[in-house]
C-alpha cells in the first residue's frame, strides 16, 4: 500500500475580477499566495475579502481558465466570536498547519493577522466609482504592512482612522 503526499501549492491570481451578476464587486486582483504560509486578508466590511476567498475556493472546481491544486486551507473569520483562549488555540494550530498547507484567512482582527500571517493583503472600498468597488491596495510581508505600509489607505485602516 502506498500513500500519496500532496504538496501545498502556490495560488496565483491574475486579473481576478469577481462579479455578482452583471456588477463587478472587486477591481482586478493580481497576487501570488506562497505555499506553506499563512496569508491574511484584511479590510473593512464590504471591501471584497470574503468574495476573493470564495473565488479561490471556486478555483478548486473544474474551471477551464483557473485552477488551484494541492493542499490549500481557506478560512473566513475562523475565530469570530471566540474567547481569547480558544482564539489562541486556533492560531497555534494554524501556525503548525502551515508546514503542510497553504493557508488563506479572512479576518477583521488585525492583531490576529499580525500574530500569525506571513503576508497580508489589504482591501479597501473605492467609492469614487458609480458603485462601491473592492480594491486590493497593498500586499506585503505582514510586519511591513503593520509597521511601514506603502499605501496611505493601509495606514489609515490599521490606525483606525478608516474602516
């Protein structure tokens, strides 16, 4: 009897354009999610975080132009409404699991992103269009996002001035 090991995979999004019916929900997203890492997606409500996560999930299905293979774990607010001890246990588990999986986590908890994510994507809402549109404003090493963001919208969000 042999066992097959499926390696964690990189997830590459090129010009991902989520729509709800005829309405575009998020501006095109270009990003690479590295294997064996935790990538956090943060941003205010309605900016497209969960929409992008659902799109990655759909890529596991048979779609001619998009595909994700391997061990990818997608989590949407896994610690929402949990006490701090339970949250800590889940975070410990995620840090352990990244040795075998590529993990993408959507969270409103910026402290959680800072604690466990290797990289962070920051989404905001662009209200200059006729309809609000989610936009990826920055993606980088988590420590850099929280200490020296390149985009002023990231600084405004993580400091609590926007959200």
